[in-house]
């Protein structure tokens, strides 16, 4: 096992270690044993990931002295629900999970968000250890402690900041990730270049189409994780800087809501949202002409959609997207808070009048 990245997030409730390295899954038990005092653990996974990685995770935990159990939820966004959350609470009770024990989130963004929120709310907070298995989770959702579930009127509206005691990211698990899942994760990778790292964006442009060589992919993961860690260390609770990570998400979340959560992959929706936000940046004279075109070209190279018509099959209108945006948690007071660009690699938060956004929507989507 060779570590590609080892870093720490110094949160208000303690230190969260983030490790990226091939073969790390075998060391899960050792890392977990150093993180918590208790020796009960429950691994939360889903019906897809569990077939590949659940047994190795359980074996590693048991070899380190844990009484390790597991529960698998249905794969997909529908599992981020009150019903499945209640199922996890019942399982934690049945397995005797106490405040000194551990919840392990083994999966992609859905499992990480769901299991993290279940841990945050069980006994007013038990330790969670994130083991990402999707590219999106590797570079974004497993890091930083944002957890939550969806409600009928909005995505991630019920949630908590609950830093994992550790993130154990083993790139070898991505070998079992279906290609469409990998591609949607690349939208979150591109996001980091758009908002804070122009050189990284240019490296992705130069790299061209997938697949990437293993070494370059590991560099990509480590670079994105390092960006996320830096942001969270400076703004753990999303008071300002961390909001930049929502680039593309205001419109992306609206698209997910209109179609029904799970119908369109999160990364796909975010990619379309990023292009729209870049177009809006140009129209409002914040970004130079051609900014949106560069982002669009890179996403197209990665075979990701860039316009609403490509993912909605005519189901999107300016009206239904606008209505969905009004219920998003990024609406503060009377303003819609968009992440816009001044250039590739330079983002800022723009509180916009909803009427202005509604007026511009037909042009930017």
C-alpha cells in the first residue's frame, strides 16, 4: 500500500483524517481501531457495492478486533429517505451501537450522505468512517462532513455537519465502478478546476477523453481531495468560502427535483448546471466570452451532457426549474445565491434577484 495523500481536517469536534492510497481497504480495520474506543461496528453499504467490497471490509474490521455487522440499502437516490433512515436507526439499535462504536459508510454519495446522517443523529452522534467507492464520493461527498437525506420538497434539506473520523479512499475499488457512474463523477472533478484551479482545468483539457492512466487518475483524485480539504479547513460550516463548492448545484438540484431524485445522476445534473452558471456569468459581464464554451467542450470530451434538453427530453421549462430553485437550501432570504465565475479558476458567490434569474433561465439552460 502506497499513500498518495494523507491530510487532516481540523473540525470543531475533532480531527478527520483523509487517506488516499491503493490497497487501503485492507487496512480499514487498523485505521478504524485507531479512531474509536469501542469494538462494535456496522457497515452500511448498498445492493451494488456490497457485492464487491462488503466482505473485504468486514474481514478487515474483524481482524482488528471489531464485532462487525452490516446492512445493505437499495442502490440509488431513493434510499436517501426518512424511511431508510429509520431502518438504519433500527439496525443500530439491534446491533448495540453505542457512543464509543463506529458506523462505516461503504459506498458512493448516497450511502455516505445517508449513513453519515444516521450516525450524526443516533445517540446524538456516533463516529462515522467514510469508505468511498465512486469517483464522486472520492473527490467530494465523502470529505468534509456534510450529511443528509432528501425530502419531497427539496434535496438534502434534512442534514447535519458530522465530520468522519477518517476517510479511507482506495482507488482500486473504482475498477468495479460502471463507466456511466465514473463519467458523472468527472463533473465534480471539472468543478474544482472551474472554481479554484485553472492549471488543473487546463491539465484536464490536455488529458482529453477517458480512460485515464492509473497514475494520472490518482493524481486527479488527490488534487481534488486536497482542494476540498483546504476549503473545509477554512470554512467547515459553509459560512462563505465553502459555498463555492456548490458551483453548478443550484440549477443541478433543481433539475433533479423536477425529474424526481434518482432519475438523472447527480453529476450529470451538476455538469449541465455548471455550463448554465458559466453562461450566466458571461451574460452578467463577470466572465470573459468563451468561458462557458471551454467548460462545455471539456464536459463533451468526457461524454457528459451540457444542456437541459439533453437530459430532460423536453420535460424542463424555465417555470418548473425556477419553482424548484426557490425551494433550494441555497436560497437565503429574498435572494438566490448562485456561484458564478470571473474566469476559469476564479469563482464567487452572487446573491441574485429571483426575477433576474427567471428572466435569464431560457437563455442559459
